[in-house]
C-alpha cells in the first residue's frame, strides 16, 4: 500500500524543501538591522506582483509546470467561466494578471530577463527589438540588457571612481596618567603663589598626524588602476609618499599587480603574481626593487584548501641576499624567515594561527574574528616572539547606521606600551584617533582602557542610539505605509474579489476532499500571526483541545468561512465561527493577519498542497499584505486521513503538505 504521506505534487518538477525538514542558518544581524532590511525589501517588492507567486511556481519550474498552472487558474478566473457582468469584470482584471505572468514566464528570453533583473528588466525590454528576442540565446539577451544598462550608467556619470580616505590624529596622553609628574606640578603650584590653576593641569599632546587618500578606477574590463597618496607629520618633521598600482586579470586563474612608489628622493617598484594552481592550491610570488645595489627581496606563498573550512599556507621571505658580487654578502640572510599558518572559517567569523621562524627573530601569532551579535564584530590577537616580546590587542566594531560604523581597540605590547584607538568609518572614509596611554606595558592601564570605554559605549547605545534607531524605524515604516496606502487597498480589493470568484469552486473541491478523507484546510491565516491555539507540549509533540471543526459555518453551506477581519460588525468588533461558536476577533485596525483558507484550499490538488517559495506570499492569488513592513508567516491547519495537522512557515519559504511532521494530537 502506498504511503499516504508520500508527496507527489505535480505542480512543479523542481526539488522540494518542505517546512520543518531543513535547518535554517542563523543570521547574526541585530534586530534593528533585520527590521531595516525587511523594510528595504518591502520597498523593493511593492511594485508589480511577483509573477512566480501569481502562478504559484518555483523559479526552477519547467515549461510544462507553467502551462499546467496557467490552465488551472484559467478554469477559475477566465471571464467566460462567469455569468454576471460584475463577476465577468472582476474575473477579467484577475485573468489579465495571470495572463501577463504566463506570457512572460512562457517566453524563454523574457523569463531569463525577469529572473536576472526583475520587473525593471522587463520595462527596459519594452525598448528592445522584440522581433529578435525569440531567436536570441539567454546569453545574448543578457549581453544586450547589460549593454543598455551600461550606456545608462555612462550617461549618468562619466566615470565611476571608488574613493577611500583615512585620517589619523595621534594623541600622547601618557603624561595625563603619569601620576608622579602630576604630583610634581601640583607641588610647584603650591610653592609658587603666582601660578594659576591651569599650570597644574596636565594636557595631552598631539604626537603625529597621518593622512592617506586613494581612488580606484577601471582602465579596461580586466585592468584596474589605483592611485594612493599619504603624508605624515611627527615632531615637526613631515614626509609624503605617492604610489600607483595596476592590477590586471590575465585569466580566471591568474592575475598580476605592479606598484610604483615614490617617497622623497627614494622610490621602489614591486610586482606580485597570484596563480590558482588547482581548485584547492594557490601560489603567490612578490618582489620589491628599491635599489640596484642588491637583488630584490622575494616573498613566496603556497596555500592549500584543507577542507571546506580550513586553509593552510607556507610563506618564505628571502630578506637580503647576495648573488655573486651583486649584493652585500655581510648582510645576507638578514630578514630571512619562513612561516607556517592555518586559517579556519565558520559562519560567525574566522580564526588564524601562524608560526614564524627567522634568522633574527621568531614568533607565534594567534588571531580571532567573530560576529557576536547586536551588529558587533570583535577581533582579538596575541603575538609572542623573541624580537617583540608579548603583544595583545582587542577591538570591536559596530554598525550604527547603514553607512556608518564606529569602532575601538586597545593594544598592549612590551614594545610600544598601551594605546587606545577610536575609529569612525563612513562609506570609504575612515577617521582614526590613536591615544597613547603608557609608554611601557601596563596591565592595569590596559584593563581600564578596555572596561571604561566598553561601559561608556554600552550606555551610549542603550540610552541614545537605540531610541534613535527605533524612532527612525517607526518613521520609515509610517512613510512606507503612507506611500503605499492606495496600492495596498487596491490589492486588498483584488484579493477579496478573487476569493469571491473562487469560493464555489473551492467548496466543490473541499467536498471532494472530504468524501475521500483527503486534505481539507480547516484554517489558514497569513501575516503577523497570533499565538497558535495548538502549542507544543513539554513532551516535544503538540497537544490541544479541539472542539468541533474549524470554519463549519459556510457561505451557503459550502464549508468555507469568510475571512474574519473582512466582516465588520455593528459594534466595531469582528466575528468568526469556530467549532459552531462565535468568536469575537479584534477590529481591523488591531488585526495584522488575514484568513486565507479559501485561496489555500484552492491550491490543493489530489490531496496534495504545495505553495512555492522564494517570494512573498502576498502576491499569491487571493492573498494581500496585512502588515506592510513586518515579518509575516503563513499557518495552515488541515485534516488529512481524518487527523489534524498544522504547519507554519516564513513568508518566503515553501510549504508542502501533508507531512507526518505536521501531525498534532487532539
């Protein structure tokens, strides 16, 4: 005997990912970022309806799937299937949308444009030579569209330049925290009555300033040019450097880079070559020429992908060396070193470990980078070596707005002392404020430099930034709803019209499913859902008290209830019928979900239900968006083989039923 739960949906030949059968990766974005991304997504999709959603198809659907979906919908919404002028007019509007979706998706060229560029591509497609589209390959269509887009971008801007800037202002605050020096100043103030209060105050001093700016542009499709300049001033002495780098992609596995650098009266030329030897092995060679008196130092790197998450590499640095009489033999070997390292990656970040062994010094370095939630990326590093002693650093970076990031770091080293850095980044520009706190390694100072700024940053975020983000989010959501109010109302009316047109056919389908003990949708709701009446029990399954059948009050006894929040009662509340009892629902202003029992039952075919994914379900025939800008879900409660089931999926996820995982005990 065949398993009744074997899913045999004929609606699409593509692979399925039913709800509840797959693990979902966890995004480390903070709540604000997720909400802003959802709003941006809503702003993009609230245009023309998603054509795949209209036909309830996956993007991988075959030509036969598209034809079958079009035929099924035509049986319900073709104007000739209806008799009254009002129904014909409503069916005509719905059928035009279905026909448009079919015309685009059944045309290979236009479907490729839509899959790649969306509705914008179809609009641009109207200016093309339509007569040639059916004879073009998908690649030719793509190239034609890209040429048109490139011409439009060239008209808007003659040249696209990527600009990056960086400003460092160094502050020496060691005197501020040198309590011996402060006591000396205070004693001198007491000794001299003529000295004012400011004479006893120790102020930080500017130690240096550094400015760097670069811009990058494309010379050809495979060649980039980067120009970079920098200047530094320290202790009244300044210096500047300018460099030009040309990077050329020779083929998909080989690229080279040449850099010319000038600083004062000196200059250098460096060349770098990177080659993917196999799909898992790569090599890098780099040489720098700063003088013709000696051979150029060379750096060689050989790396290999150990597995999906780990990469190992071996690095050799030649340092200074001599070839016969070329070079100083007395300094040969200086700077020569060999390093062995490994890098591991995970969903949240990466770690690294490198052992460096050289003629003059050896060291061991450990590094960790990780997203820790709340939009924060943290880094930590530790290095121990014969030449550097011990060096540690810890840093954190937070996304404040879509374009802005702030960060701070603390570095403590045997050579260099303790320093604190504050960073602000916007687009390609960066401002860095390094503050020297101690000239020597001071553990107490390093701890204070970590704890105090961290607590200050947390207080600033909770008391100022978070309320500001919530205010901006609320304002943007309000504007989005106001701007789309007419469109939302229009789609709501279209959905209600579609539900009305399909009601009788759905009633017959429901009766057919009931007669063979098949799949009968008891309730389907979509939007910002209320808590399920069937919560998970402590034993891991679901248990609840189910009284009678859901939606037993029908339009004319057809077994399909009217969406509850679409029927307004005189007292301002909404009533629906559940198990033969009238249940009062909140008013429409408070409700953020809609009843979609009828359109979901309409999608049942031979006791199988499949709702495609990869798009918002608000575009499915009979659906609309009840809570624009908020995360929506679909919950379906159904009977199959006389047993009750329930499934809940996110807005863009596919749904397949029946599945044993959906069973709930009554």
